[in-house]
């Protein structure tokens, strides 16, 4: 019925095992050491305010069946309260130095605690082998004046003369302001609790002329580069200056039961954007923001070939995506490739697109998307549930003829590749624009698409809109599947209701079977 998703010294996260998407499928009763607790409303939930190094008897029951287990919380080597280091938490005093001092003073295995209060800060830097806990009522409030932010250089020259990069902006090595929480090469780190990181973007100028570089590119709320074994659990992050959570070239990352809230009109405030990462788990996260909810990336072709790394082995489960441009997105910066992605039991609500892949000529022949598995998904109010766009027109050169031409161009070192994608058990209601907009390159066709047990129904009063971002595309409404330049398609038990015109509009599809 349930399993333990994560354990820290003060919390336990539980995942209910069912077929439901994000929200529970029935009423559950929860008790801890025999004491009844509030019933869980979502499949993934966290129990807070536990005592370190203590055993707890946890019981979850439904329909007369009970499953219980004993869980031991972890221990801390030390507990450091930031107020003991001079932090005030009044929302006016600059508390950066005090909190940073607590972090740097923490011995291996210690927990740095931020109690209730509002702590005005400039970027904080993590170190290895520590836990940062934001207690309920604690807010880290980002300072708004960019001139006071340190800048992380894009490129670094190492002692042996080789180049490494420290900061990344939309897939390029580029100078960026340090992020609200920054981790560089850290290991074994936990960021936990019921508190909030407030990027304060609405009170700064980060969202003004957002595509203009002023001093450096915008900070993220949480930036992790070359990190390993990082868990972020429970906290809320809101009003991010740009992408909310951005790990780069990092491994063994877990994002659990987070709440990410940015205004719907805030520019480029993606939720979680793993870039060239291996081993990422995103479970139980709630997204409501101004761009893609999850966007898996791996840099642009400007990154030297020997430094390109794929994003791979990524698990996304039991998440709620709302008000984003896309629910789960691959690309468009994906020159290192993306493979082995598994998305399951998620609920997309009122996003522009659901499952979205975006790429374009110029990403490179190392830009390979393959072995993607999507199943058990519910969508409500998603304008276009499925899009796969190989003519994505963003970037300074995105509207050049090389990108938009529908002619069959030569395959060379700039040409991306899309392999096999699998979609199963997906239910969509109240869609408006298009069931699926799939447009491969004529010279490098999409290799294989498999749709099984898919239901899409359009709302009666649907509004025309663009299914994807590519040149010369007109607005459409209540269209079936539009599919171009694909080698092989299998559609088993695919139903589209209340649409206008043909269910399937195919062009240059070599092998397709409808069952």
C-alpha cells in the first residue's frame, strides 16, 4: 500500500502505491505511534517535526486494510541555529553573513536550522555533508539589487589549461549572477523543511527586459553544478528570478514533495530543469509557474563536444503541473542528448501543452532523444496534450530559413535525432487546440512513436491557439493528431472525441498501424 520515499533526521516522506495521479484514490487513515494524524490528500506526503535517531511506528489504512512499519529517523552530529550566529530574521536586517557562517561552521553530518522569521539574504553557498532545514514559518527572502550579487563566470581555465564551466544560461556557458542557494561541487546535502525560499522577483528588476544581459544573466532560486547526492524535500520556492531549480552536470538528485509557485506571467520561471544530469528523481512536486514545469536539457551545440553530457535516468512520478507552458518537456537545449526518462502517475492541469519535446536544426548530431516512457497520466484543460516540434523557433537564430525550412536538408554535425517514445494509459479532457502536434525533420525523421490506451476529448467552446512554437504556424482548434516525418507509428486503442476533421492527419509517415 505504501513505501518510504525518504528519511531525514526530522522527517519521513511516504509514497502511497496506487494507480491514481498525484491525488489519493480513496480515504486513508494515518497514525504515528498510535496517534491519529491528518489524512493524506496526495500520494506523496511528508511527516515533519520528528526527533532525530528515533523509531516511529507508522500505520496507514484504507478499506479495512492496514499496513504498518517502523521507521528510524537519522541522526545529526550537531544542530546549529542560525540565530546563534547573529541572524535576526526581521525581514530588514541582511542575514547573509550570519547564515553563511553557520553553514561554514557546521561539522560533517550537522544540521543548520533556520527558525521562523524572514531572513533577507544575498546568495548563500552550500558545502558538503550537511543538512539545511527551514522550519515552518521561515522564509529566505532574496535581496532585490543585482549590483550586490556575486557573479559566477561561465568559463574557468583549470591548472592544466583545460576549460571548465561554472555558470550556464539557456544551454550556453555564460556569466550568471549567483543563485539564491548555490551549490558548487558539493556532496551529501539535504535541504528540507516546511519553510520558503522567496526569490522576490516581483520586487526586483529580474523580470524586466528579461532577455537583456545586464551585468550577468539572471540567477536561479536553487543552482547545483557538479554536485552529487542532493535531496531537496518539502520546502516551497516562489517568485524565482528565472528558472527555479537548475541542476547542471550533477548526479543522484532527489526533489521530493516540493511546492514551486511563480506568477503565470513571470518570464522563463521554469520549475525544475535538470541539465546534463544523471540519476534524477522528481516525485510529488507541485508546480504552478510561468514556463515549463519540468524541462530536461543538456546544453547547446556551443558546449565543446568533449564536455557534452546527456541527461539520463530520470524518474518523474506523482507530480502536479499547473499553469505552465508544458508539463514535462524535453529540450530545446539538448545537444548532449536525453535518454531513459520515465514519467508516471502525474496530473497536468491547465498547462499549454502536456508532454512536449522541442528541438531544431543546429542542436547537433549528439542531440539524441531516445527511450522515453510516459504512462498513467491524467490531463485536464491542457490545450495540446502531445507535441513534438523539430522546428522550435526560439534563440537569436531561431527564425532563420535553416531552422524553419521544410525542405529535406543535408544531415550533418548540426542535425538532431529523435528515436523511440512510448505513451500509455493517458486520459485527457477539456483539450482545445490539437490532440497531438508531431513534426519531425524531413532529413532526420522521428524513428518510432507508440501510443497505447490514449483518450482525448475536446471542450465544446474551445479557443483557437498555436499548438507549438514554429515559424508560419497558424492557430488551430479541436484538431486531431497532426503527424509529419515519422518512420513508424503504432496507435492502439487511441480515441479522440469532439474534434473537427480527421482524427489522423499524416504526411511522410512510412509505417503506421491503427489497432
